[in-house]
C-alpha cells in the first residue's frame, strides 16, 4: 500500500460544515486577494486552483492544501501574483464543498476496515473506507468511492463505497469506471425502463390528422453505418415554380416524453448521450432511442420539422415549422451517400438488412412525390441526393464567406473487436455526404432560433441558444506572432470578422504542411467554449447571429427544451421563466462537458491499451504540445499522443519558452516547437492513469549545430 501523508497540526483551523474536513484556517503570510475556485490535484500532492473566467491558475504547495482534493471548491488566499519568473501562488484557507465525483480504485481489506488503493494522476492518497454493508467478495474489486471526510489529524481521507464496478482489467469494468469517475450513469433504473416500455407503439389516427402529412414526399436518412438511432431525416420535392421544398425532419421525442415524467427527469439528469470508444450510453431508454423515436425506413414516424422553400441558388424564400408525420424511403450510410455523389448517381447499391432486397429493377421517371402504389426508384433518390448536395455546397460556401471558421483537424477513431480490445486506430474522414447533412442541420438550427427571436410576436422571448463568444484577442495576437516563425503573416485582427477571415486564410495556406496541426492547436486555444444560454451572443465559430440545437433530441436534452419552447410560442403561449431555463442551460452545459471528458478518457484508455504491445518500437511523429516538464508527440500515422519527459532527455537540459511555444536546449540550442518532426521510442504505458510515455530518439546532427564546441553536457 502506498505511504500516506501524515496530517499536521494547523493553528486556527476549525470545523465549519457537517464534515470535519470542511475547514478554515488563517494565514500569517501577506494576502494579496482572496478568491474561490476548483482544485486541480497532482499525484505529487500539490495542486492548482482554477478560477472561473481567469486564465492563470494558482499554484498551491502540498503543505498548504488544507486536505483539499481534486474537484473540491475552495477559497484561496493569493500570496504571490504571477510575474515573468513565477506563477501565481497561494494557500487554501477554506474548503467550501467537497467534490461530488468519486475516485476509482481497488479495494483492499485489512482486518475490520478497508482501503481503496487509488492509481490516478489527480489523487496521491489512498482512501480509508468502513466495511459496513460492503459485500465480502468485494476484496480486490474495482470500486467507486466518494470522500466524505478528512479530519485534520488523520493520515488519510475517509470515504464511502458507492459502487462495486467489477474485476480490474475487464472491459466493462474499465468503461463503467470511467463513467463513474465523471458521475455519469451506465444503466437505467428499472422504473425508467418500464416507463419507456409502457408508451404505446401504434400511432393514433387522430394524432396523424393533427399533423402535416409528409409521407408521400421523398425522404431518407444518412447516418454512420453502425448507427442505431436515426434522429433526423431530410425530404426533397421539386415545386412547380422550379424551387425545391427541403424538409429537415427531427424525431418528435417530446410527443412521447412529457415534462417532469419519469423519463424526462432521467433525461434531464443525464443531459446528453455519452459516446465511449466501444459503446453508447444513451440519454433515453432503448425503447425510445432505437425504436419508437428512431426514423427507420418504411415506418410511419412522428417528427418535428423545419421545411424550407429554397431556390436553385440556395436562397431560402419561405420557412415553416411544426409537427409532421413521415415515412422514410431509404436509410443510407455516409459511405453509400458518398458513392452517389462521386458517381453522380451511376451506381449499384445494396441496402442494409432492414431495407429489403436492395436495388429496384423497375425504372420510373425521376420524381419527388410518391405515386399511389409505387415506391421511389433508386434513380429518384439519387437525383434528390445530388440536388441536395448542390444546395448544401452553396450553403457551405456562403457560410464561410460570412465568417464561419473552418477547423478540419484530423479526428482519430479507435477500432475495437467484439470484446472491446483495440485493434486499430484510423482517421475519421468527413466528406461531402457528411457536409450535406451538416449544412441542413445547421440551417434548421439557425432558422428555428431566428424565427423564435425575430419572427414571433414576443419582444424578448426566453429561449435556449447555443452560443459561442468571440475569441480571446490576446491569444489571437499570440497566434499572429507564433505563425511568423513559419513565414506566415496575418493581417488586422481587431474584431471578430477580421479574426475569422485571417484564421481561415492562414489554415488554407498551412493546409498539408508540417506546421498545420500546430497552427490549428494554437488557433483553437484562442476560441471560447460553446455552451447553452438564454442570453444570446451569437455563435462566433459558425458566423451566425442566432443559433440553437433543435436537431438531436434523442441524444441532447437542450433540443427537447427547444422543441417545447417552439411549440409553446407557435401556440401563442406567454413568455417562459428565463431564470428557470437559464439554470437548465447551465446544467446541460455542465453535463455536456462531463460527457466530453468521459469520452476523451475512454479514448485515452483504449489508446494506452493499443500501445501496450508496441513498447520498444520506434515511430516518426510531430510535436503536438510543449510544457515545462516535457513535450507531447503525435506519432504517424495513428496520431497516438504520448509524453516525452524532459528529465528523460540526457543529451541536453531544455528550457521552456512559454511565449514562443518551444523548448530550447541549453547546450545544443536545439529548439523543439509545435509541428516539429521527431523520432520516438515507446517506453511504457499505464492503463490506470491512461498514460503513454515516449523516449526521444536523439539525432547526432543536433549536436553538430551546437552554438559552441564540445560534447553536449548531460543533464544533472
């Protein structure tokens, strides 16, 4: 068992909460300011306090942590401000609230009490747990434990086991551990499942009569090949005036899930579906997400639709929003739709199992409305796909001309076998078929937000916006200075439109070059984080004044909120309570952030697992990040990122140049900056901490370029 830190007697400490660990202390040091924030712990025992809306964090030495742990909300006395040589420093004077997130570890029972052995980058201590109510066979199992107390004179924190996750190393155990670590559920309570199963499957005829009937209009879905929930479909019809009627049809989840019912409460608590490497943890029970609400082909489905009249030049001239009923004619994968686009419809296509026998043999005139007793031919659907592709391309071009920013950083996907074992890492390719769907979803989201905000009678309606504030202009200017090292010149960046224009031009110039990834990283760091809010500031990244999330209610709770608000306002309802919806927006943003962190954590775990049998192998890579303790390297072609610790580089002593994002060798003057090509050897992996360590393969040529003669001295 790991050695535990012994508590120290601290003068002035007293209990101020229901747990003795929630304490205060005074400080004899000069206090420059007192602030509140969240602890980010390190395995070495010291920590940093992250302050909301403040770029620099506050360093807290180990002996001034006041028994605070990762995720705790604390009050900090700042004793030194950041300057050119030092970072901000302080000491924790009060633990305001313990984190509600559990720690994950292995339970070891010794006599009448147990210890949870935690192997985490953010937890340096083991946790003592009472064994009351804990199953006898839990010994050596992986568990989730919530810290409840840490008395000041105790050597270790005290916690309570809240879940027994299973045998360490088993795939389900490890994935459940990741979900538990972020406070995310991995199963539905029986009452939620039962409530979903009780919802009638048959659509009432009266309900159909209340809706706009779109079942005769050519309609199809395009989704990933392995998708099970199809929450959006598009329809296409040629109008007599030569324009097109394009419908964006979204699963009408709120018809089935009513406010404050059992399913709705669970969906709100979850906030979003979670997409781990090997599984989806849905927001809604499968009876809804994969069955009742999924827009499967050849089935009548209830939808909420945004229907547009669009000219051949992609100008929207009319809009309609409301509830509909559809019957999808085709289910395409992205690959199938891409084949239609690339071959201009001259193709042979075999549909998936639920599509029936496949290619139709009867040839009929290209049409966009189903004739009585006839189905649409492949030619009909192919023509619709091609026309929609043409319209989407024009919408996409106009969007970028209006200030939308084009980040196309490669996204990698871990391929796992049936047992969850990673077998490959491949790049996710986004092509025209993806863009086709993306543009019409963006159009629907934008137009719904614009309609509610400007098109209805309410002056300032309460609404759920997806907002993305303007960038940090200091960071943009840092980017401008950084790219000069690669020979790029950026123009004026004094307002949002200029920044968008210059970043797009910069990324286009750097496309395909070694430094492109580094430039994208720095550019992304200058951007704000998108979130949900009732206060609209627009969506900077997309270049939209009004934007919301309307198109994915199966997997996002804010979309359900938008559907309900839109219905309420279309029915001439009064303005809703803004404060209530703002709290719901904050909750949704927090759940989205947790889900994103869990998804990244599962990817890191699987990447570490994937690299286990590659220890000792060498790879070419590029520098993807630099810090004062090391540099991150992405290897080719998998883009798997690992860390080269500076203390492991024996050929020179490297100094971190924060302003120029580089490391400089003291003897050789060798510089490593973002995007530089290097060769590494995989030295070790750590599944518990989800870490991959690389060793730099030193090139002797770097010694020859030293600024002075002699052999580079080894780091002491």
